[in-house]
């Protein structure tokens, strides 16, 4: 598959390290979990990000990418959660205060979008308080009820379920299916699952 025009990959490390503007984005490794934990939870007090336990970050570290300087200094992180071929979600994208304005956030987002493309995902969603940043990357604002998988996974257990100030955004077509089932959320508010059978291979 051709490389996205948004990215310039180093030929010798194209599979894991994406370079742009003097910085590096790479897939996270388990030792990065400490930095990710500290940074994500530094913004959980005011509700900017959901609090994540260290164990949860370790379990999901393969979802994360990290941005670092050419000298290896940790600058920020972001994650891509896969629901299925119909949807992925950009999560926990954050840059250290001292690294803001250096393009690390854009590099992280481009890397995660490239990963979604490699996984053949048709739509990418996110919830944010800064939609203007994401408009530049092809995201648009949508009604949150069009993203039932996100609601099932996170929203119904969030203390701000009925007072959420985040904007739901999607890049690509709205999903027509969901893979997670309902519980507390009323069914009429959600996209219905497609039904059918899978024919056995011959």
C-alpha cells in the first residue's frame, strides 16, 4: 500500500518510526507505559481525559504510539482502538505542555490515521473539546448516538454521561453496524446491528 501523502517515512525504519519536522513517532513499547500513564492522568483531574490505570495502559500499550524528540525525549502519546473494520477510535492523544507548538500532536494523529488505513478501517472517530484542531485532518462533527460502539465501551460508565461537553467527530462514512451490545443505553437511540448469516467457505 502506498504511503499516505501526510507522512514521510524513514526508509530504514518505515514500519515503526515516522519522521516529520525533526520529531519521531513510533509504536509504543511496554517501557513507555510509565510515561503514558503519567501524561494521560495528568489531564484526568479536570476531565480532559479519562483516568487510566497503569495496568490498563500496560494491557493496551500496543494501541499506543509515542512522539519523541530526535534525542529520544518523550513528547506525547496517542492510541488507536479498533472496534472492527467499520470503526476505530483515536484515544488519549496528548502532548506534554513544553512540547506544544512543535507539531507532535499532528505527527501523532497522522501516524494513527495511517495505522487505521493499514488496518483497512473505513471510519475513525474521536471525542474532543478542541474540534478545530481535528477539522484540519478531515474530521467532521456528528451526533454521538451514531457511534454506539463508543457509547457501549466508555460513555455509559462515564460520570458525565448526561452532561458531556465533548464533541463527537468522525473521519470517513458513519458506521452502519455496531459490534458491542446495549446495556443501560436505550435501544432506540442506537444504530441497529446488521443481521444475516455467513456462508461457509467452499
